[in-house]
């Protein structure tokens, strides 16, 4: 693949991100012209204060305090899920792998269910209790899956996959059992959280997810060459000087951290970690030195667009939109390709 095509894809992603940003900031119950929304966005920067001179204080509050944190959170959620998907697909050497394959989503759902049943309602969460429980559940289940999959100092990929499915199913069953014992209000809150949303979150959620998303993406990019080597198989990677087990553990933890943090603040947002890395691989090839940053941008773009569609449809949960858009598109890709190759 030529360098110019790769550059064109990256520039197209950036251009689409700018366009999606303008539309997202302008769209809502109180619509604004996209140009004014962008001027308000840039006005806090040094030397650009006059750009927002035509905006009222209400317009500034809508853009900077309501829509901007929603936009940034959506981007970070999508970016984190997409990079987690890149890591899982490389570690499992399977383009059908996604973050939930090791029980991240099920663990987060169990944690969130416990938090809500203990008395936290979705509307009352201010950025600490529910995300903290969900994050703890996601990482705890991921760690349990890893420990149960260890055999003689190694972690067979097939055993890791099967253990993840079994433990994830157990967590889902426990969450359902807890809900059966709860009241109708708690069931409604949990179901709404599981559908995924960034509509009610603010700057506190952005600050919560930002360090995990950036640190995880940086680790994934730093290990791009190791990921490329792992595509050849564990034995070949070891011959190339890769400490296979140590790298797999680190990147598995990184993927779980990224996905767990995203799910904790936004609920379960399906198909982003599966579809985005797959599409970026088709466009740019399997080299993780480019695939990882492209998936970071592409994942953020997909969730911003999905959140925009959800807003236009009247606050439909984000997870519903990503599934409605992602599932048919992924089926189209599979049938168009004839047979999928990693």
C-alpha cells in the first residue's frame, strides 16, 4: 500500500472528525449554526477571544459546558474501545475478537448492577460510585479470567477465550439474579446503563476517562512492533526476541483497562471495538504502527457520529445506535470480502 494512500486515509479521518465536531456542537434541543459553535469552541484559546463575540452567555454555556464534554467523552470512549479491539484482535490472532471477549463488559455490568442495587440511581451518579463499581468489576473479571487460564507459566489463547466466555456468562447470570431480587426502578436504571450513553455525563467523566484512554493508547502504540510480531505466532515472536508472555500480559491488561474505563463511564457500547479495527485494517493494512492511531481516531469518530444520530432521534441510547449501524455494516464487509483474512 502506497504512503500517499495511507496519508489520504489519515487526513480523511481528521477532516471527518472536524465536520462531526461542528455538527455535534451545533445539534441539540437548542440548535446553533455550526460556524458559531466552532467559534465558541475556539474562543477560550489565547488571542482568539473575539471569535465568540456574537454568542450569548447561554450559547457559550450550551457549547462549552453541555455539548463539549459530551463530545469529548464520546470521542474518548470510542477511541478507547477501538484500541482495545486492536489489542484483542492481535493477541487472539482473530479479526472477530473484541474487548468483551475476556469478560470486560460482563464484569462492568455486574459491578454497575451491584452499585445500583446498593442504592445508587443512574440520575444521581455524579461521576464516582457507579463508574468505580463498573471499572472494578471489569478489571476484576479480566484478572480472574487471566489467572484461570494460566497453564505452566503460559497463557494459551484458546483457553483464555473459553474461560472468558464462561466467566462472562457467569457474571451476566449473577447480574440478572441480582436484578430479579431488586425493584422496578433499579431494573430500569441498570437496563438504561447497559444500553450505553454519554448524554448525561459531564467534565467529571471526561477527566475520569482521559488518563486511561491516553495512557492505554500510548502503551499500545509503543508496542506496535511487538503486536506485529505476535501476528506471526508465539513461537515466531519468541524467535524475534519478544518476551511473549510478558508482552501478552501487559497488552491484555492494557486492553482490559481501556475497555473497562470506557464501559465504566458510558455503559456498554457495542461493535466499536470489533468493527473499527477491522475497517482500519482493510483500509491501511495490518501494520500496528499505523493501525493503532488510525483506530484511535476512527473509534472516536464513530461514537461521535453515533451520539449525534442518537441526539437527533431524541436521546436514543448510544449503544442501540452503534449496534444498529455496526452490525449491518460488519455483515456487509464480511460478505463483500468473500473470506476474511487477518
